C-alpha cells in the first residue's frame, strides 16, 4: 500500500460521513459557494489522481473562497495533508498550526495533531543526524495519547513512540561506541548508562550492559563490572551479550566492537503499512 492510499484510508476514518454530507449539502444560489464547492471537488479529484501539489493549491483556494463554510476547516486540513504527501513538511506544519489557531474547536483536531507528529516522524533519518525531529515527534505523539486517547490516532501514536524509543537508544549506543573508539571511557559509560536507565525496554539494553561490563573491567573497576554482569545474567542469561560478558573476566581480554547492522527505517514503515493492506 503506497503512502497516498495509506493516508487516504486514515482520512476516510477521520472524515467519516464526508461523502454523504457532500450529497446532502444545500447549495445556495451564490457564486461564492458554488466556486468553493468546485474548488474543493477539483482538489479532491486531483489528490486521488496523484497530484497533491495542485490539490494543496485548490484546497487553500476553497478555504479562502468561503471561510464561513463548514468546509473551510476541512479544506485547510486537506491542504496540509497534500503538502505532507509531497514531503513539504515545513509547509504542512505551518498550515497545520494555522488551522489549529483558526479552527480551535473543529472536530478533526485529533487528526491535525497526528499529522503534525507524522511530519516530524517522517523527517527522522538515523542515529547520526540531528535528534530534533525525534524529540518533536515524541512530544507530539505523547500529546495525542494524553489528549485523544480513544481515537484511532492514539493506537498508531503508541506504536510510533516505541519505534522512537528504539531510535533514541540507538543514538546513545552509536555515541557510546564512538567514545570507545576514541578511548574516552567515562563519556562512553555515561552513554550506556542512559540506555540502561531510560531505554531499558529496547533491544539495545543487553549490549549497553555488556559495554558497561567491559569498560569498567578495563578501568580496573572489577566490582562495578561484576555488578553489570550480574544484572545482564539475571535478566538475559541466554543472551549472546551475556556470553561475551562472561568472557570479559578471562585474561588477555580486549574490547572489540562488532560491526553495527544499520536499521532500515523504510523497512519499518513497510512492515507497519502491511497491517492496512
């Protein structure tokens, strides 16, 4: 399922009853309203035909033609969605903030906040890049869970937050490994401790514990090293990382970094989208 079809499905849920409302709407004999209806329909057809750029233009035109109409906030939101489809996240975010300020009581506010979170989420690259999109996405998905907990958007927000936790943890792991290479042991310890304390539900906690075992051992902090080895053994006895930690206490030990397997962000999205196929 491609990006357009996936989010059209979400929109159909968010705007349930939209088609019926279009049939029931009473069109007054005013050129203003007729032009608005025409622009909105043109925009919607363009969106279905795969031309989100033209669709965004026509949705905004429809909103301006008849701002008092019940269709105005919907047109503004659809314009933001069209920008989103083009990966014009800055334009989408600007228009979404304007929508929230202009239509604070609109029934589709939950979707607007969800789309804001998705704009930041889609901007996430990898653990080596700027963490601002990660933190912004996390903040806005949490906002959805707190303010719209009983919506379909909350379900996906929770799913995305779990992925964000993994990415944030991987960022700390990347920095920790970097400090190991530079032999900056205290800086590395601090990064791995962040993973064990703040991201203990992620897949990275086992390696983080192992790194704390090996670094503390290298620094001569044997009791501290054993402490982390015991925690690793108690929680992940069958883990490969525990086996590596067990070998740390042998003589002739040296730190070796395994080649990191890069996480395929696009693959994560494809896997999630299969739920909607």
